[in-house]
């Protein structure tokens, strides 16, 4: 098993599952400070995995790394929507050109590999209807969404033309232990959790009524494994999602209630965020449920409880001194 972005949030949680399954696991990560990789994420399994400190933009490294692998979980990416607008060329390099390079490495060195690619619901843009299914028009509102859309279609083209088995998962708001909490680059829940644990109020932008769906990271790793194991999933795109979409204000209050302390302030959107906000979003996971039998098992309240427990114990490993 090869996992790009393997020291990051989802990659490290997936690595733990793969080790438990008895797989031989190689993790690839550049440890670029802004992107969420953290050696502490794999501390419990560090002796059971191989780690290669490399950048997915390095064609020579990827050419070597994909050889003799049965599965590639392609999770490396630039995830910040604001960063993609401030530095679009880096986002293009990581989320588009590097994806093509990875696929070319597989085509030339290991065409039998199976790939699961982590995409994002951001490519839908502002929803025309809810819940959003896979037939919804793609109208990304930022550079990140455009580049992730290109990345996932490269995977589908290589599946259809070169028969390199690939599946695309469009992730929604993933949260849980080992996510980045230093800032809001990965998810707004991360900075909310940091603030509430440190005793500071956190900020809810807009009126707080925007609805979102959330997936606990264990459910997402289960979806990745299920897609990897299924030949039915080859060449398919699947939304993830949840049964309990809630407003941001309700999410904030649930976080406070779960911890038993803390507060939040509802404030106007900063202009740079307002122009790329998508309003309400929650997706339909009906297709992956029908095809692969996947459905989320962890509700938001339980997932937040587990997440807060983790960071109350280990937050010092995730914030700067």
C-alpha cells in the first residue's frame, strides 16, 4: 500500500487501519509546514510503516515509489481555498500537474495498481439543489476547486483509456483526531477546536445558518478501503456525506456543549472568504451506498466528543509553542 500525504490527517488515520489489516505500508509526505503533515500522527505505528520524505511533484521519486505497489491512496494535495487564490500556481502544480505525473508514473511503471483519489465537494460550487448528487453541475468558485476537478478527471481518463483502475471520492467536511488545528487551512473545525481548548472564543462567519454535512475520519477511511477493494468502483465518482446536516451555528453550539465550556462569536464574513463561500451544502451519498454498501456510522455529536478527547490530551503536538 502506498499513501501520498501519508503523514497528514486522513493519510495517517488510513495508515493505522492498513497496519491493523496487516498491509505493508509506505507513506509519502513532503512535510511542507502549511499542509498538515505531522510525524506525531504516526507515532503509535512508526516502526510498522516506511516513510519517504518526498514531494508528489518530484517525478523521479514517484517513478520509484509506485513500483511493486498493489494500491495507491492518492491523498496528497493543497487543501486551502484561500491559499489557492493567493498562490494559484502552487495549487496548480500540486493538485493538477502532480496528479498527471503520478498517473504517468503508474502507466509506465505499474499499470496494474489500483488508485483511490481523494477529491472534494468544493468542485460543485454553490449548489443548485440539495442534497447534491454526482449529477450536479460542476461550477467551482475558487482555483482549488478547478484544479481538484482536473485532477479527478485525469484519474478517470487513465482508468478509461489505459485501464489503470481508479476511483474518485468527493469528500465533504472531514474531521477527527490528527487533523490540522493550527489554523483554518484544512478545515474550519480545526481552528474552532484549538480556540475552544485554549479557552478563547472562536468565530462563526456570516449569519451561522449555512448548512454543512460532516464525516468523521474513521468513516472516510472506511470509504477509502471499501473503494479500493471493489472492482465495481473502478472508473466511478462517489460523493461522501452524512444523514444529519446542521447549520454552522448549531455545530458551534454542539462543540461548546460537548466540551462543557467555551463560547463563539458570529461575525461578518471577511471579504476574501465571502466571495468564495458556497452557502448551504450537503451531499447525497446514495450512489456509494447502492454500489458499495458504504454509509457513515459516527454521528456528529459522538465524533466531536472523540475529537475533543484526542486534542485535550495531545494538542501540544499540533500547535506551535
